[in-house]
């Protein structure tokens, strides 16, 4: 079972999650910001996080000998790579766009006809980028069985993947669980935690 207190504390300690006022790509303001790309720069944290991925895969996806892990560029490729070693499963990755030469495929790596894919991403928000990858894999004839992320931002992505992709997305924790844990550990103030709760409720109500 994932230790959410330890995971939350680790992300906070290395600056993978920050609190304040941030402008997102969409132009919206957010009281917190998550950048999981920094994790590989901290070997101990990286080890803990990939242990979490391995645990999720084994406990939540019924990882089988026929499964292949898929890393999604760029943030999730390091996580998928190390997790493939820890679970002894093959790994492939998906390009952002197909090559313009050779096979012109978006998929790099080898998959047998009877193998199924488990997509590894860093986080999910609205689910748009997650569905794009899943659809791209299916269009090339691959069977996508599951998807795993570290954090659910609770912006509708879990529901979208279920409705549009028939994927039960597995996640280590959601943003409310994270702020509850950080507040309990006195790592953020009650006021700051409440701002995130209010923001998250507004996002999930849209």
C-alpha cells in the first residue's frame, strides 16, 4: 500500500510541488504547481517514486508476464525506464509525433502480438494528453490495458479516461490527499491547504 504521507513529504522536500499563485498553460491561476520532471535529479526521491509505480502496477493492475510498460515523453520516460527494471517488464516509449523517415511510427521498441500495454504518465489533469497517447497506440494496433500516474489533479481526467477510453486509471494519490497529508505533517498551513481544496472543488465542478 502506498505511503501517501511519505510520498507527499518527498515531493514537497524536493520542490516537485509548490504553493503560491501560478499561471497555468491554460492561462488560469492555480494555488499550487506540480513539476514531477525534477524527481530524477534527486536519486533517493527517484528511487522512492519508482517504488511507488512498481507497487501500483503489481497491486492495482495485476501486472502479468505479457505486459509492456509505455513511457510517455518527456516526463514519464525516466519513471517507466526504472520501473521496468524494478518489475522486470519490457518497456517502449511513444514519440510526440511520428518519425518522418523509416517506419514512420510513433512507437519506439518491440511488442509481441500477444502483449498488452500499460501506459505510465506522471500525472493526470483533464485527461486530454493521456487520451491522445492511448488513442495513438490503439490506432497502431496495440492493446492498451491500463494506465498509471503518480498524481491525479482532480480535473476530470479519471472520468474522461473511463468514458472515452474504457481505462480505469490508477493513481498513487490525488491532490486533496496530498494537501491533507502535508497539512497533517505541518508542512503547509491550514489556510494554504484550504485554498487548494476550494480551487480543486471549483475545477471538478466545471
